[in-house]
C-alpha cells in the first residue's frame, strides 16, 4: 500500500526527468537514500523533500564534481534555511563557472587569432589555456570555503547576545579616516567592509583586499561592487589581489593600517607573516589582528563528542597557534604598544539547523561520522537546543603599532 505523500522510484524518477537506474545508483552509492523502504517488498519511496537533495546532486554533477565530492557536499535536510543557503551558494558557484568559461572562451579566441596572424603556435598561450581548463578543483574548494564562512557568520549573526555585531565592532577599532592606505589580509568574502559600507569614507582612501583564495576574492568583489548585467562596476576605493600573507607584493612603508581578522592562526609561519606586515607598514602604522581564546565555542566540541567521542572538529587548536593567551608574546618581537581588546558576547541557540551547519563547516573529521547518521544527529541537536543552548564566545583583537 502506498503511503500518502510518497512516490515510488519510478514516479520520483519521472518527476525529476532522470532514469530509475540513476535513482537506484544514487541509493547504492549512499548519496540519495529513500525516505521509506517497505521491508516486506523492498520497494523504495521518496518524498518532495528528497527533491531538494536530488537538485543539489544534479547541479554539482553538471558542474563536474565527482560522486565522492557530491557525497561530501550534500546533506539530507530540506529545512527552509538550509535550502535557502544552499541555493545562494549554488548561485555563487554558477557565477564562478560562468566567469571561468568566459576566461576559457577568451583564451581560445586569443590563441586562435595568434595562430592565424603568426602562422605558428604560441606555446605560452597554449599553457595558459591548459591551466584555465584545469580549474575544476578550485570550484570544489571555493564551494566549501564559501559554505563554511557563510555557516559560521550566520550562527553568530542569529544568536549573538552582543547587539553590536563582530564586524561593526572590529571596524570601530580600526579608526578609519580619509587619507588612509589600508590592507586586509585573508579578507574572505569581504564582510568587514560590506557590513560597514555606510561608514567607509566616500573618497580619499585606498583599501586593498587580499586572500590566498581566488574564489574568496571573487566573492568579496561581488559583495562590494554592484553588478550591472554581467559587468561589475568599479569603486576606486577598493582593489583586490591574490597573494599569501608571508609574501606581500608591496614596497615597505606603504600602509597606514593592516588588518588580519581571524587569519594568523591559519598561517604556517606566523613570524614570517609578522615580518612582512611590519615591512609594509608605515612608521607608526597600526596592525590589528583578531583571534580566539581557549574557551571559545567549547560547548560545541562537548556536544559533538557526547554524540560520538571519535569526532574532532579541528585537527589543530587554533588558539594554540595564535590565541588571546599567547598572541602578545608572538607579536612582541615585531610590534610595540600591544593592546588587547576583548569582545563581550555569548550565543544562545534555540534552533538546530544553524548549529548543525556550523558543525559541518568545521575543519575536522565530523562529516565522516555525522553524514551517515544525519537524522539521528539532528534529533540529538534538536533536544539540546529546545530550551536554548549556551555557547561561550571568547574572541578579541590585538592592536599594535610599528
């Protein structure tokens, strides 16, 4: 007997315009499991909610992701907020793909024109074309990075008890004035500037946003510069560059202010990064860097390990690399007048899905143990958040002077 609201494999396949064989294959690969299986007959049934996951699978497959990648990037949850966030990320991914294909198109046209003009092959242009057509891996990396950043910012935006958000508070500490030349390293998606857009001087200021990820720079550019059709307008205040923090391509004494917002603890050689920042700062220029303390978000670690003790949300304790407890000692060889400002806040979370998204965004082994038991984990988190789940926040900034 068929349950109301459920579709057989054949009906589900016809609705999605795919074959039954495809649906069965995704089931076998543990990418899209049926919502109900009749134990007596073995018949598999799907719901409207399963269409959400199928949409993600088909889009990622269309963009060239492997099945292993797709399994890692999709979750069995049709919650409204999760679906909305996923669609936003998919739109960003499509925009990245369009930009990449436009670059490939131009490279082919330029290479063809050079061959027609010179009657021989320009091997450098051919190498550039090879590099452009091998960019699929960067799409996966960008999708994961954008998803992770969005999930972390969203949890804080929804549940922080401090009404002055993190980015407005950091911006306030920057004390930005007209005439300044500013560098942000590890800018991510540019939230520091987009959330404070009305406070940035309208002219007579230069702001360089940099990141090691080209995808993050694309996101920052899209966030800060309005679109007009397929074109992005210019804003003379902003420039965007891709480079590592330990090799800053500017002359010494260039910047009045350098900002590193939750970046230093990811750097392999922090002293080398500090030396570069010191080099490019003007005399009496300021360096602002933020980090966490050892108790930051500790309740989330306790939560996942209560569910499964094998889970480690991060292979490295970032505050051990560069934290509120040891940051001054690390900065001291390069800067003086080191001040610490802490950001008073906590989270009270009363909904499961933003917390789950945050957990899945971490750099640990959680997906290995949670994705196959996702429904059980969601039920577990729902119980924990019923009456408000308290999370400690311990974050702040170091303000230093060259």
